C-alpha cells in the first residue's frame, strides 16, 4: 500500500479508486531483485485481491527444450514465474491478455495493467482504463485492489491532443494490408511521444489484430499508452468525439514518404536486405498471435514448408495454443515445420536457433527491440512476405505492396 500511495502522490492524485483486475509484468526475470521482491510478498502472506493475469516470463514452461541459454537463468526465471502463481495470479504468461475471453475487461472498467502493448490495447481498443504500471507497482495494485485516480483513469486525460491525418498519396491497397499498421505505429510513437493521438483516414472497423500491431509498435517507438482510430476504437466514433470537442494541439499529415522511412528503419540487415538475401529465421507472433493469426500462417503456407535450415517460429499464449490443439490447427502447423512458442517471447529469451543470418518478422515491436536484446539483424516484411521468404530461404518481396519510392 505504501507503493500505491507513493505513486498517487507522484501523480498528484487526491484519492485511490478500486479496480476490477490487473495484469502483472513483474514475473519476467531481470535479476535477483525481482526474486527478492516477490519472496518478501510471499513471506508476508500477500495474495492478489482482484483477478490477475501474468505477462510473459523468461522461458516456455510447456516446451523447456526450446531454451538455449544459461541453465541458472532458466532456473531463476522458472522460480519467479512460480512465485507469482503462489500469490494467486493466473498463469496466463502472455503479453496479450486482451485475447483471453475469460479475463478481458469490459468497456469503462478500471484496471491496473503492465506490459506496454497490453496497456495501449486496453485503453484504446477495449476502452477499459489503466495507466502505465511497471514492475512492482503492478503487483502492489493487484494486492491492494486500488490505483491512483489519475492519468488515463480519468476521462479528461483520454482526450486526443494530436491528430495524425493520413495523406491522399497512401494507396487504398496498402490501407487494406496488415503490414501498414506496425509501420504506422512506429510513426505514431515517434510523433506522439506520450501524448494521446487520434488517427484520421484509416478504414473503418479495423480488425483487432491490426490495431494490436499498431499499438504495440507505437508503445515501442514512443511512450504511447492510448490512441484513437476514427471509426474503429470505441471512444472515437468521430474525430470530434476523440478530441472531446476541443481543438487539438497539433495536426500532422502522414504520407507515403513518412511510412516508407519508418518501414526501412525496421530493417537493420546490411544493405536493407534486398530480395534474394538469405535468412535463417522467421519470427512471428509479437505480440502473441491470436487464433486468427495462427490460421493466417497456415493459409499462407498453403501446404508448403520452410526451406532447409530456416526456422519458422510463432509465439502465442498457452491458452490459445490449447484451443489451436483442440481444433487440430497446432498439429497441422507443426506438420508443416512451424515451431510454436508460449509463455515468453523470442526477442527476450534465448530460443532461436543459432544462425549468422538475419531474422525476418512482421512485427514492428519485434523489429524495434530484437537487435538490442538478442543481437540479431532484422528484416521487416508483411506476413505474406515473411512466410514466403521462409519457404524460399531468402527475402521475397511483394513489389506492388508499397509502390516505387
């Protein structure tokens, strides 16, 4: 409670308010301090007082054979993940708890969520309300069942102050393609920083998978905790509603030149990885893949398999993997050479097969973090480009997708 009260003082909150749930990031091992903290909670008899889900941990508990790192780090990571279960947290171990029907909050619910992409999705797409809660504060809120009445818990703070207006030179075909959304997210994060922005000019009723990709990238390149997309997110049926009837601080036009620059930044492989560049791995599912995304991978493979020596890995939640196994989808994917990873993510855990060749991904978040976290060169592409490249063994491009610069 001292942690929660101190956070309230820092944020200038005059009171604490009750929450209906929490999502905790502190179960990811970052050193012995993370273990010391939770063991103090356990010794004090602490238990969470609201339904509480867990973010990814250090390793895949269902497939421990995928771990390729230090044995001691694996043991400590496993211990930490178990400690949080003993506090009453649900062992979901996913960065995308909003995809789990049983624990997804309702519109307007006050919650305490950690994990940047989960925070931005919760606020933007679900319409529940959370601030950016980090390690230790997240579990403190889950135990006390309270958060400071400040920031994005309040309606006034959810008003868009920045308008990103899409320019007319963006082709309709690109607006309908999934690869646009992580790239636009990178632009959003850089332009918005920590401000709430509204995007004007996107198609209506965008799928949750595309909004997920957009928000995850924006929370990576900036400090975005909420955005609006006119006609797709619940608090932005119109531009005026997202602005709450107040003039914005700034209006920025985003055109093809901005998008191409952001797309190119996501590829760190030498020379921009032109078509024909050999790859060693394709990593999909960051944030964790939904069932719809797992089915999309199967469709794109269309009975083919990755080229010899190429790893095709897809990360998802253990709960969704169980559903995929029930419908036979997981078996079919594995029969096509797909590796399925749960409980962790391949840009934070040593799970990829060792290879000197670049890794290809369709995730703006993965591309943003992986070079620094696990020391790989990255090639960014659409889902179709990634799967086709895995099958070919080298970078394949859809030349019509982004047009000539």
